[in-house]
C-alpha cells in the first residue's frame, strides 16, 4: 500500500501530563516509567543523538555533490528529546492496549515510507519508532468507537496543527468545524487518548518533570502532504493539563509513616 493512503487513515492521538508521584519512582536518571518498563534519560539521548548524527551526515553528503558546505544550523534535524520520549511512551502504552484487546499489529508502515516527509534519514531509529507507532495507532483506531466531537477537543487539535503552520491561525470554532468537516480524526484522537490515559493509570506511568508536558505524536494528511504534530492529552470534553497517577492508599500511609 502507498504511504499516503496508509498514513492518511492513521489516527491522531494525545496523551496528557503524567506526574512523578509514586514512591520510589522519581530517579533523575529515568525519563519515564510505564509499568515495569523504564526509559532512561540516556536512552532518550541516544535516540536523539542518532537522529541528529544521521541527519547531519545526510545533509553534508548531499551538499558535497555541489561542493557546498552547509552551516551548522542546517545540519540539525527538527527533532527534540521531547519528541523522542513522546514516541517511546506512546508506543509502550499502545502495545499494552493492543495486547489487552487480543489484537495484533501488522508491520505495514516502513521508515523508508516516512523518511521524506519526516525529513529524517530512514536509518535513524527515530524513523523506525514513528513507523511502529503509526502501525499501532491504526490498529487501535480501528477498534475503538469514535468519541463525541466537543468544541474543546476540536480546538485542542486545531491549535496543535496551527503551531506547525499547516493551517490558518485565528480561526473560530465554527470555521474550524467547517475546515475539519465531520472531524473524524478528532473523534478518533479523543477515543485513543482516553484508552491511553486509562492504560497509563493502570500501569502507574510517570514522567520525569523535565519532559512535561508529554504528548502523543500525531499525523494527518492534507491531501498533498503529511503534517506531524503533538497534542496535549484530550478527553471526551477537551484538553487535560495534568494526569496524576493515583497513589495506592496503603503506599501513601507507608510513605507517611
């Protein structure tokens, strides 16, 4: 299947802030905890350094064909460490929801398909993670019933896309509704967000404060190009600014002893 057709149907998603509150789960060397899975700051740095190195090498190789020397700023990919952790956490939560549903994730999207519009080399691990996340989100998007389309949820998606410059700024709710049509991808985003939030709470997920607010990587097709962006968590009513992992009452009592 062509990348455009495959990805245009991919669900956008959003995950809100998960706070570090659980006892014993606040090591500064850890970027995120999701159940028994731990993502270290070093792991995030490794993926970030890899995408920057591979991107820089690709830019220099292309420039060398014309004898040019690109300035340092042109050798940096538009990827942040926050983007990296967003992917890692979303993939782990998504895998857990898929497993709970007894579903399987087909390997359909490839880094090679995504690389040109992600604007990173296909060999970068970051591109591989994006491909894996789109496969996961498509499976979940097909299995979750769409949510109601509230004004707040609609505008949360609009403002996230607005930041990329892919849509006019300053639109009213009525104008956004007209631009988004039936808003199917917003409904899907809200449904997937709710599923991820519930899984995050079950898993006791927590995020190092330096990486807040965390969001789920999202993609939508304009018909001519793909727009990659990140949303704050949105539930059935609208954006959520903080999701605190509920602490076990017994654990709380022990901590206060």
